[in-house]
C-alpha cells in the first residue's frame, strides 16, 4: 500500500506546485510598487493624456488596487477617481473591464488557495516518504519551468500576439481594447504589460529553480548518508 501511495503523492505534488508558484508571484506583482517600477523602466512611454507623471502614477496605483480581491471597495475607487481637470478619470467601459479583471484575479487566487491546500496536505502526507517528496517537488519544479519557459519564449517571440491571445481567452469580444486617448491605455500601455509579465514570469521561474535546487541537493545528501 505504501509503495502504491508514493506515485500518487508525487503526481499530486507535481500538479499542485505550478499554480501555487503562479499565485505567489501574482500576489507579489499585483501591488502598487509595480506601477512606479514599470514607469521607470526603459521603453515605457509617458502618458498619452494631459496628466503629469505623479498624477499618472497615482491613477495607476488606483487601478492596481481596484483589481485586488482583498480591497473591499474594488472598482468603486475608479468611479471616484478624477482627472486634474475635474472630469471622471475612467468611463463606464473602462470600469467594466477592470471589474472583469478583478473577477479573473479573484478566480486565480481561489485556484491558488485550493492548490496551496492540496500542496500542504500532500507534502504533509509525504513527509515520511522523503524520496516521494523530493521526486514530487522536482517534477513540479520541472513542470513549472517547462510551462512558463515556453510561455516566456512565446512572449519574447511575439508579445503582441501572446497578449492578444490571452485577452481573447479570458475576456469577451473587444471589451479589453482601448484607444490611446483612454485613461487605461495611457496608464497601462503595451510596454507596461510587457514588463509586468516579465516580472511575473521571473518570480515564478525563480521559485521553481529554488525548489529544483532543493530537491536535487536533498537527493544528493540522501545518497551520501
């Protein structure tokens, strides 16, 4: 029975690890620090509407906070945001899109919580089977590196195509397309998402590499013992 349980534990660990690492990275990236960091990055254009850099940063942070599921006021922050002229910063279509984004982020975090619970339970069950724990961790790390490495390469090869495919998968019609004069487009141009996606991928891959290193070192110590 113990021998038959080990492959199941390895498989559960392998498939639970990628969504957990993605969720960890998403929690780290979906924060106000991202706005200032990306605006300071090379290749990110200035605002396409009549606002200063500081005003743009403030609105950009408001947009990020509006999609955080743990922020109780959510997109209401966008409805109350104003341009320096006194006009409403975000129109109804922009607010609706950000509500869609908020729902997507919430769904991803629910999946993260479920995967984290599965991972914790499986790791506990495998704690007395060091070999299974290491094999499952190694498999999960390699699966993550392979999957996100492939996505990263696709983004490097054709970011615009990958960006469009992502939005067409998760959003209906052209609800995510905005003109250059719209506030969302000014706050988050394509270059913004390129840097943000790069940061997300880097965090996921760094976690996977750390897990892979741990599993390999653990196997080496076990052999040396």
